[in-house]
C-alpha cells in the first residue's frame, strides 16, 4: 500500500499572491529593501524581434508602480 506524504512549507519572505492581475504572478510584493524588479522577454514577430520590458518599482510607502515598454527591433537581414 502507498503511503501518503505530508507536505508543509514555511515562507521566510513575502510570498507572491494569487491575483487576477498578471504582474502579481511574476513579481514579489513590497518588502523592506526591495527597490525594483524587471522582466525582459524577446519574441519573434513579422517585423523583427519584439522586446517587452516590465518593470516594478517599489515606493517607500509600501506600494509599487508597474511600467511596460515594448520595442520592435527590426530585421537587419
């Protein structure tokens, strides 16, 4: 007979939250000392390469601001 396993965990930092806001699945929530986080993605598109940068900047009041920038790097061939 197969034994059941007990799984437990302890969080030592602030955990990510379950949210309908997609960026909350990528980035941490505010914590002391954390200034910013950045995710850069590259994607092939018809006109070249699409570079998407998402930056989360944390404020001293415990809030954050998210910014997304998209750049198309043209095909040079």
